[in-house]
C-alpha cells in the first residue's frame, strides 16, 4: 500500500528539550528527513548551505513570502527564518517522513497550511524543572530567564491545538513515545481508509 | 498525572489473526488485563469460571441485558455471550488498560456504549491469504468457508468505523504496531488535556 509520508511537527516551550529528543529520533531513524530552513542571516563558521540552512537574500525571501512558498516563517530581529514548502511536500509525496522542530508560533502556521501534519507538544516534567533547565544553560540574563519562563506558561495553554503531548522526563522514554506516535499514525484508518479499501477491492 | 486506562478493542474478520496478535500482546504486556466474557453455555472440560468465562444462567443473563449491564452481547444459536460492563469500567478507572478481542458486530456495540475506546481493525495481507488461512484451519465445510469469506469482504467495509488498522502480515510486526497504538493513545492531548493543564496550574 502506498502511504504518503508524515509531516511530524515537534514543538513546545524553550527548555522542554525538543532539540535533544529530535536529535535522538533522527539518530535512531535514518529514514526520517529533517526539514532544512531558509534564512537571510549570514552563515556562521562551518555552516553549510543546504545542510544547516538555505542561505538566501532578503529580496529572495520576501519574494518567497509573496508567492506563499513557506509553510511558516518568522522575523527575528533583522533576519528572516522559514520552512520552504516545496522541499517538504516533495519528500512527503515520495513516502518519506519529514521532521520539523519548531517553536509554537511556527507550528500554528504549519497547522493552518498543512493540517494533515502530526503536531506534538513537548512538555517539561514540571515548571520548576523547566526553570532550572533554562537557568542551567547559563546563556541568558535573569531578565531573559523570567521572560522566557513567563512565555512558557502561556505557551503550555496552546497545547489544545496539538494532537499529542510528550512529558520529557527521560529522553529515552520520550523518544520511544515519539516513535510510537509516528508508528501509530501510519495505522490510522482516517488517514489511509481509501488506500485500504482500494487495495482489497482490486483483488475481487 | 493520573490517566484512566484504555479500552483496547481488537476486532476484524475471522481468519485475520486477531487471536494470535492479542495473545502475543498479553504475553509481552502483563499489565494489560483481558476482559472475561459471560456466557450461558456449559463449561467445557478444563474451563474455569471467572478465567475463561463467567458461566451464568440464562435467567441471570437476560436480567443483565435488561439492566444494561453489558458493553455488548450476542446470541449464538442457543447460547448468549457478552462483556459485563462493570468489571471493565472498574479496571479502567484503576488506570489499567483492558483488552477486548471481539467480532465486528460486538465492537460496534461497544463503540456505542464506550466511544472513548480505541478501536483497532486487524486485516489480512490480502483476501487470498485470508481464504487460505480459513481453509487451512480445516474445521469447516466448503459452504462454511464460502460464507465466511463472503462475510469478510463486507466486514472490511466496516473499517471506517475504526480508529486504526493493522495489516497482519507478520505477527511480530503487528504486535509492535499494536503496542505503538496503545502507547500513542496515552499521549493524546484530546484524551488528557484537562489533566495536563491542571498539573501545571497546580504548580503556579
């Protein structure tokens, strides 16, 4: 049976650990493709065009926005970041799954453009744990930490727009749950009903 | 977080192999409880009351039907078979999952009474394979086989009432998919949203 690939959207508040979970998932599942973002910022040392990002000009980016060529995009200070639609859709139609690790605002844009995606919200085990993790990073001022923490609380209320949640207490466990979600989505009647009935009818 | 157990309803046409899959699932997951049916037929040698079946009188069974104490029931020739509701619901409220292996008509009755259940349809790899399996059992006349096979085709069309399908080509694989479905259902936002938000709000 031909099955279209899944767009797996992993999202959640900063500090919940979505990056670690996604990295582990990709390590264990070489067949899942990660979506490469486009950006207008300059490449940093060691970054490769088409691998870390597609580095494009601001003019090109704005043109792509106009042509609705992004699944989602955002402006962060002076730079744009976005997920080019075509590359994702092409991979999905080849039957390969695509992973998108993205913040909550981005995920909500993707949901609007591609509701068939699987939307997964990564949660910290507790708010205390989330704060500790943000502090531990040590990259931010106290004010930034408070701000980020305040955001996290209001972000958690966005969970109702998601299909699944994963409480990231233990990375191994979280990755297992993520793999189970991906597997189970491939068994959904609502997703593949027509293919199944067609397959059996062809035999008659 | 307190999570209510899942009612896992495994169903599908005769010969698709649901019995083998359920047996393997239970072997690997001792914490899943199997639902014990009630019946009015006499115990066969070695059958234990409360283990294989609850053996009850016809009068009692009819009384339970009247009191709506069954999740589903059916009359097969002169005997009644049914799934007592109370035992199932009690186990679920303890947070334990309950497995129900059942035919399609029964599953549809359960869905009406307990729509929160997870409804899984086991499919054979092909209609040819299904026929071969029914023939191989060798317990039925040619007429029975034809009849059973005819039923299977119309039963497959009932798949749209189910949440998931599993193509039983390889038992190990099918059990993995079933386990993934069970795992992923425990990560569903729609199922546990209130519990999650409550948990985080309690911390504030």
